[in-house]
């Protein structure tokens, strides 16, 4: 009965453990295949409505950082999603 109203997504990236496994798999692929695999996972997130924005951002960063270092994808620090800007607003 409680499972009917559960807000947990069925998407594989909803699980932290599964997301880490996918990131490890991507990191072990050749750069060309890694980029294709990462793109596939990015696209799979576009149609999901039950992902919180922060969780979606964290999964995108995790997959982007798993891509081989020679890829054109930039590296993102995971802490960006968890902190408010520390700089003062311009007057």
C-alpha cells in the first residue's frame, strides 16, 4: 500500500549505488564510447519529472566527471551543488 504513493523514481540514476556503478563503467570505457554512453545517460534524464533538481545536477556532474580526462567535457566540482555562493553581490 505504501509503495503506491512512493516518490522514489524507478530510473537507475535515482539510486546512489547504481549511479556510482554507472560512473565507474563510463570511466573504464575508451573516450569515444564513454562520451556516447554519457550522452545516453544525460538524455535519459531529460524525460524524468520525479527527480529533484539537485539530484539531477549531482547525477549529471557525476557522469561528466567519470568521462575520460581527454574528453572535451569539463570537470565540475561536486561541492558546487551543495553550497550557496560565498562572494558578495555587486552593488
